[in-house]
C-alpha cells in the first residue's frame, strides 16, 4: 500500500441499482474513469478514510474497490459508504475521499445476510480506527477545503 493516504475526487454516478439503500448501506459510486486511474498498487479490497460531498462536512467512510464477488460484476467499481445520514441523494455532486487504511480483501458470501454483517463489521472497525490521532489529522487536511461554488472537474 505505498500509495496510502490516497486522495481522489469525482462525480457521483449511478451504480448497478442493486438497492444497497434498501440494505441500509447506500454506496456513492465513482465513474469508470476515476476507477481506471487508481494507482496499480492500490489493490482491490475494503478500505476506510474520510469523505465529503462538495464543500460539505467531512465524515468517516468505508470504500469498496473491486468486482463485488458476491454479485460477480464484470466492471471494477469504487463505492463509498459515508457514515452520515444525508437529507437527500447527491448524484452528480463531487465526492472527495481520502483513503487512509486497508481492512480486508473482497470476499464472496453464502447469503446476503452474511454480506451485510461483514459490511457492518467493516463500518464499526473503520469508526474505531479513524479515531486514532494519526488518522484524525486528515479530517482537517487542505484537500477538503473545497471553495464553495467552485466548479470542480474530474478528480
Ligand atoms: C464496506 C463495504 C464492504 C463490501 N464488501 C464486499 C465484499 O466483500 N464482497 C462483495 O461482493 N461486495 C462487497 N461490497 C459491495 C456491495 O456488494 C455493493 O455495495 C452492492 O453491490 C451495491 O452496489 P451498487 O452501488 O452498484 O448498487 C462492500 C461494500 C462496502 C461499502
Ligand atoms: N450515507 C451515504 N453514503 C453514500 N451514499 C449515500 C448516502 N446517503 C445517501 N446516499 C445516496 O445514495 C446513492 C447510492 O445508493 P445505492 O443504493 O448504492 O445506489 P447506486 O447503485 O446508484 O450506487 C449515492 O449515490 C447517494 O446519492
Ligand atoms: Mg452504490
């Protein structure tokens, strides 16, 4: 993981609409171009860090990078779940993420319930680790000082 922390931004696009919202775990998906530009040594797997939408507040997040073996996707995706309750969807807005640490590889599961439990465990672990001073400091990073009203392009 030579590239961590890894900072990136991009527009939030529609995913496969698998209803992760119904599971209680919505994920904001990045466009293909952002996924294709990930450094080669940011391997697939589950990571944690900080995220903000546009020039909004910075929140804890978990991000999944890969092919979602449970669903056997053919396209690599990068999806961020932000540990915050938003009033509305933010498709089309710019998502800013700072990826700080690695949790585990992507896995296949016997049931949807076990996939959901694994994601919930990731969220709890991420919340704990992000309270460490070495991670907390990135919440205030200049990367998140996005001027209000400034139009950002790509990432
Ligand atoms: C923290 C986290 C961990 C995840 N772990 C896995 C995993 O181990 N295996 C897997 O197939 N999908 C995993 N996923 C991806 C979910 O399957 C995915 O979010 C779901 O398919 C919704 O996709 P959509 O945004 O395209 O609708 C994970 C997602 C998150 C946020
Ligand atoms: N806490 C959150 N984290 C991530 N996305 C959220 C959150 N709350 C609302 N959303 C919205 O939900 C969308 C993702 O829902 P999801 O069911 O994964 O659909 P899709 O398959 O289109 O990605 C995001 O693009 C965003 O607009
Ligand atoms: Mg999604």
